């Protein structure tokens, strides 16, 4: 069979809508049965002519030897989800092209981020926590030093696909944007209309700091207590990147000392936090279960991106979302 679904989970049917599956059956000769790694190992002869893999969350990790043995004619993997860090390198080392719908997954993350930034600048999180338990006087007092959204300065850490999209969406508001990203050129910063700066200046100057760092060894533990302590009064830290990029024990200690600060954490390390984590006990920490990325109807956008990418690939046209070994150094 020329093209297969390869996935360890049952998410394929929810990510790949009926129209997209019909298109791929017609154009790619897709077999709609969902194959897992065990099925490949049990009957490799069945898949010896497979050239194309479509997948999503649950794409199995495979060694180079397994790829060469089970899928010797494989040309490309089209991954209808975001990060490919967990599985991509062995495929790339075998000469298999990898495509990711990270751009599609960036849309809901950016939408979520912008919504949180706008609410944070209005003092929504702190005031609602107080108002909802009848502390009306305290809620009103907490708003005395809230600046609102007009002419506030917002900090974006990481100007990759998601960070850039957040910046573009924020242009609808009268906000100033500072960015920390060692890989962002001066030209790109100018085109985006942002100012590059150090992490120290960003944390000290911004009403809201939003993390979009790439997930790699270099960024692990980069965001520490010293930085959080620099945040201005009523500041908000928003993390939709990865929990491992934050020294969480130090963030917890700062939040205890600084009840004026708010942390909105869509990701933690681990996910969810361990039982009895201090995060659960803090009034100024808001946790969500990794909802910023594609969910509900939004997930179908990712398979649509990959179907369009496949058509470009099949026609020998330039593709938009190919992942290279070099890109993995800076991608989330």
C-alpha cells in the first residue's frame, strides 16, 4: 500500500476529518486502517512498498534500523500535530522527509495567549479571584495599580512560529512588545515592529511575560526565580511553552512572597503537577490542562494543512512545512 496511517493512539479519526480522508484516499492511495508499530513488526512484508505515512499525536518512535526494516521505501511523514522532536531524527537520518502541522497548531496557541494577555492587563485574574469569594473591597483595591492594555509593554520569550503569530495578533491592540530570542535577527525584529532585549530587561519591564521558547536542553531551567522576582507590581507570567523551561520550585517561592504576581500555567513539569504540588495551594497560580493547543474542531486544521502539504509534495512543488535537522535545534 502506498500510504498508511501510522499511530499508536486512536486520535487519527478525530484529527483527520471525513473530507480530508476522502481526499487522501483519492490522491495518495491512503489505506484508512490505523497501523501501529506492533503491526509493522508483525508483518513488515505488508508495508514494504509504503511510501507515505500520515500521523498525529501518538506517532511511534522508531530506530533507524526499524525504519529501514519495516518501511524501506518510505519517502515522507506528514505529521498532523505540532512538535516532532520525539520521533523525527531517525527518519531524517534515513533520508525520509518530515512535515509538521506546527503552523496550524500555532493558531489556537496564539489565540489563547493573546486572550490571556488582554485579560491579564485588565487585572482579570486577581480581581475575579477576590470578587468571587466576596472580597469586594480587596478586589477594588487590587485594581488601583492596573494599567489596562493601552500603551502597556508585553514580553514575548521566543519568536518562533507561535511567538511571531502572537506578535502579529497583538498589533490589533495599542501595546508595546519586547522580545527575547537569540535567533531573531535585527531585520526580523524591525519587520515585526518589536524591540529585542535581555531576559532581565524583559521581566523587569513587562506587565505580562509569555513563554514560547523552543523545547531543548539549552532552554531547560532558563526561567528562574531571579527573573520572576524582577517582575513589576501586578505582573503576570504565562507559560504555554514547556514546564521544564521554568525552575518551578523558584517560581513557587516568588509567588508565595509576591501575591501581587499571577502565574498562568498551561504546562508544567510533570503534567499534571505531582499530587500535593504547591501550585495547587497558591491563590495567584492558575492551572489549565494543556488546552492552548488544538482541541475540539481545531484539530482538523492540522490534517488539512498536511493534506495540502502532501499535494504539493506529490506534484514536486515547494512545500511550506518541511522539518530539517537544523530546524530541530530551535523548534519547540
